[in-house]
């Protein structure tokens, strides 16, 4: 039972971390889109707001 509880906790933390990262990436992608709309080169906007660690838009609403 203890092992199951530990695995459940580990999974929930992982899911929460993934959800937070997805949310942050979504907001960063929206900021990049705003910069591009204002005339900034997409590569420059991406570099200024997060560098290469960002993925492309992954379904941000």
C-alpha cells in the first residue's frame, strides 16, 4: 500500500509540473505572437522570451 501511495504522489507531481510548464509555454508563445504582430522577427522574439527551450505552439487557446 505504501508503494502505491508513493507512486501516486510521484505521478501527480509529474502531471502538475507538466501542466504548469504547458501553461507557461502557452503564455510565452502568445507573447511571441504579439511581438511578431508588432513587426519583430519570430526568431528574435522567441530568443528574447525564452530561447530554444520553447517548443512551437502546442494548442494554446
